[in-house]
């Protein structure tokens, strides 16, 4: 094994975002491989004692607001001597931002090795800001020892946004199912009314996740199906947007259930209680779905999925096999895809089985070996 790894991220548990999950699972896999790893982060320390690795909480709220980023910057500079002795892993936009700016201003880049993972949104931000573009072109080309992405899509995005000069050695270190899922009985069922169809979206309630468009598309279903559908909206987020989604459900004439934040203990039952998982993520000017782990989760519970063909979603969903994808914004196509699956239980079953196999094809151990070990596990071409 190499030197101690210090994973630095602004976003970490108990926050339940995609980057937080990625960081936690990579750290767990590193420990399983015998690596010494420590997570440096900000925010709430609740539950830190349960991790199989130490977590150091630095000052700051654990978000991308200026104060938190400034506090993270000061904390890291204060600990320069410790960072010099470690392999430093930067898997989130917050930690990358600090290193980028300090390197550009002062040539500061401590670490025996510097390892970086891109997810998608940060690439768009670096491309749109001239200062960050200049910082990233210098830092990633001159100082990073290993550059990885969480999806093959992000490799293409880097090239599209003009960062091809330093991406020749990029490797894909992909997402996978949370380790907890391996201990869940995937095919289990809960008691439900077979005369109803429950359509689930489990995601942050935000326009980029597209809950309102799902509600619109459900309103276009044939009347016999529409009367049987219940749209389940799970997750926390923007209250104003949630009210827009609820209003759209009423306008579309469909029943709905607002489930709110789903606890870890209720995740399995939530997926098992639905017939179809639908999430219509959007690609925005400064935000993109780099992969979409909830598609894998739904597949693990043998539920077919429907979504937009955008970002890295095509890696999480096998179009025509584990689910159906339509072009972003195609509401008519979205309605047709949902109706096709609801009317064909054999197709739904087969897609669920394919989704289960696809979900299990990803492994955090493989990802950790790419990041911290040797050998190239995935082909980005």
C-alpha cells in the first residue's frame, strides 16, 4: 500500500447527495483494500464514529458558499505540513476549488500525489468562468498525478469544453450501488394494491430533476391508466418547486403522494412499493446529471426505469434493456415510454431483471483500485 490517503470534500454524510455517497463508498472500499484513509470535510459530525475510517471535521457548513470555501481554504493551508506527507484525493468541487485557486495565486499544491475525480457539474463551472478555466488548465496539467471521472460521459464533456490537452490519461472510476444495498433482499415485495400503478421519483426536489415534467407526462396517459396512477414524490428540496409539482399533478388529474425525505431504513420499501421509476434529469448551463445512482438503485430492486437521454444517464440505464430513455424535453415520448411499460407487465419484468444485473456489474472495489491501486479496470472509449 502507498502513503496515507487524505480525502478532502465539502460534501459528506450525513448529507445524502451523490458526491457525499461517492466519497463515503470510495473511502469504505479503500479501507477494505487495506489502505489508510482519512476523510477531511465540514458540516455535521453526526454518525462519524460509525465509519471504519477517521473523519476530521474542519470549520465550515459544508457547502459551496463563499464563507465555507474560505474556511476550508484556511484550514487546509494551516495543515500544509500534514498534506505534504499524504496522497491527497480531491473528489468534490469544493476541495478542487481551494486547490485550484491557491495553486494559481501562490503555487500551493501539497501532497505526495494529487488525485482528482470529476463528476460533471464542476466541468461546466470551470469552463464558464475564465479564472477557473485558467486555474484548472494549469493545475490539472502540471500538478495532478491521476485524473479520473465518475462516468465515461464526463470524459467526453471535458473534451467538448476544451480541456482535452490534459485528459489523455483519464480513467473512469464509476459509481456503484451503496454498500448497504448488498445486504438487502432485492426482489422483495411489499403489500400493495395491484389495481394501481405507483410511479416513483426519489431525488432532490429541484427543477433539474424534472419532477414537474413527470407530472405533465403522466397527465397525457390514456384515461384508463391515468385513473390508476399514483405519482410518488420522494426527497427534500425546494418547497416552491414542490408546490409547482403538486399543482401540476392536480392539473394533470393524477393522484400523488409527497413522501418527503426517505430514511435509510425505508429505502428498500420505497422502491419495492413502486411499479416504475421515472426521473427526467435536465442538463443545465452549470449543472448536469453525471451518472444518476438512483437509476441503479431502482434496477437493483428490479424496477424498470424511464428517463431522459442526457448527461451520463445512458451509463446508468441500458436503453431498451433496463429501461427506456427519450430525448430531453420530449414530453410526448416520455408519456409513450411510461404507457408502454405500464401496459406490458412482461416487458416491465424483463427490464427489471436486466436492471438488477446491470446494477451488480458496478463495484466500489474496482473503483477504489483505479483510484488508489494499479491497473485500468474500465475503458473510457
